[in-house]
C-alpha cells in the first residue's frame, strides 16, 4: 500500500538486488537442506532467515529479476516491521519516505484521515515500493545471507518418496531434480505444489480479486494511503454505485498505482468485467487527477487473493506452505505481504529446530508441526472474524450504512482502523487494543 515522494523514488531505494548479483546456472541434480519454491516476499524472507541460521538453502524462481507482480505496492506498518527484522534499512536516508496513514473516501464528500497508530509493537509509518523493486530487494537480501538463488527455473512437480509419499524435492521444466528433506511452497496463489499433493482450497473461505495499473498523475507525491469505500461511475449520489473498493497510492516518481478489489461475498463477483469497472470508476474521478486511459502506462492486470487459510494443512510430509499458497491474505484489508513474511520467520524457526534435532526423526516432525500451531495461534481467531466481516460488507446495504453512519464517528473509526490493519499492542495496549485482542482470542480459529 503506501507512498514515496519526489525526493524518494523507488529506484533510489538502497540494498542488495538479485538482478545485480551473479546468477547461478542450474546444471544437474541439486541437493540442499531446504528448497524454497518462489522468490516472492514470503519465499525470500524464509530463505533469508534459514540461511542466517546456517542451513543450506536453494531458492527457485521461475522469473528473472526484476519482475512484475500484480499488487497495490503497499507496505503497512506490519510489513515495515518485518523489513526491519530482515535487517533492511527503511530510513529516509536509504531512499524511503515514511507515510502518515490512511485517507478514506466514503459516506461524504470530504475524506477522513486516520494516522497509523502509535504502538510499542509496530512502527507508526508505512511505505510504498513497486513489486519489481521490492521482490528484487528481498531476493538480493536472501542471496547476501547465503541462499543459492536460481532464476528461470519453473518447478513442475514435487518428488515424493516411493513408499512414504513424503515430499523430498521437486522437478523443473527442464527435467532437473532438486532434492531436500524439506520443501517450502511459496509459489503464490496457483499453489502448484500443494495442489499436486492433494491439498485443495476450501471454497467456504473468502476469496478476492484485484486489478491495478499505473498512471501518470500530479497526485504522485501524496503522503497518505487513499482508500475508496464507494465507487461511482459518475457524480457521487447521482450515478451508479459500483461493487468493490478502490485505492490510489502515489509512487513518488510522477505516477500512481490505482486499482480496485472485490470479494466473493459480493453478488457481482465473477460476473463483472473488472477492467471495465476500473475504467468507469477512474473516469468519474476529477479530470485534474489524470486517471484516464491516455495516461495509463501499463495494461490493467489482475490477480486472485486467497484468504483466511483457504488451503490446509500448511505442513505435512515434508511440504510446508506459506503466503498465498496457504491462503494467508487478510480478509479485512487484502494484505498479504506482511503475513507471508511473518509466516516465513515462523517457518524458519520450525525448520531450523527440526534440522538441529535431525531431519527424519520424531523430534524433527514435532518441530515442523509446531509451524501450523504458531500460525494458527497468531491469526486463526483474527481471520475467523475477517470471514464474518467480508460477509457483512458483501451486502451493499450494510456497506452503505457503515460508510454513512460509521465513518463520521471518530472513536469507532479508531477501533475499526486498528482492527482492519491488525495493528495492536499485545501488552500494555489501550482499550481498543484490549478489545480487539480479546475478540481474536475468543473467536474460533479459522
């Protein structure tokens, strides 16, 4: 999600880049302690944490860096915390500009501005960075930590032990075999590895879809993340109210990232031309913003958002899932990057523990199984609340009531802001934090 200014363009962000490091040629069979499939935020973070604990890690990525991904390009304080834990400098001196918070449009003409909360557990700023830069930076960090990164490797299938069925490696499109006692599936919403071992998605869990593109715009240097809870195809209140929600995030380089999302709880889900919907909405924005077809720099691209642990188990028989492959996107706000990186750290702890106990031993399996429990404990109740939330806002009537009567109430919006972004202090928090933490503990796990 967030925002860089003229003085802090994405191209100036400092740090190791996979695209500037020597690429490994993949010849013959490859052995390692751990194979990570997919060098997105979750996969690269897992590889970094594992390599720093002394494990031999192979990271396989089908694309070359830099590469494009469909995303709002936003990093909330939750994601910023993980960058800090990875040792990445997020200071202004490193090319980043700190963002103030959320600006919400809906329910009235003037927007509401909600600063990120001041907390002990999280920073009070967000960032923005194109995924082409961000993923390159994270993969470069993994290589710097000692990971063996191989790009241009399209993994096609897991290798399974002929008697136990345990996953002991993967094969790629060139016929090469890559073997390790543990395979981490971080291969995105396609979840190819998970599907091939029989882990189908749960259709009862929420699913979203998002589309976005980049536009030249004078609004590129905003220092707020902008969210649109009502999408009109003309004058507000005198035209058609469109399904979904939208965003406009300034990139600081003369462009903005604009897009919209929709949940499968909406009656319009799956029946809508999302690209046409986005054009209709943007055409209703002020002309001076520049969000018109003639200023669009890329095709409008879309992606699915698997939510609330829609694929389980996240560990079994040598294959561990994280990020979109496990459906770790938050139902509340569509955020996936922070949860993928947090799960990566949990996974690395469990795998390093299993390695120390001896892969293949009963103790090692107990350590690996703890990953599922850690993730469930961290977000199970929160995601369950999220599944209720998406059912409610899937109704246009409920959404209209929320924007009309809920947004003007400042205290209520402070609570909702913290809840949607999952930003509370675990200890020493205020009354809002205590209420949200209690609700997530009492809710059945997703």
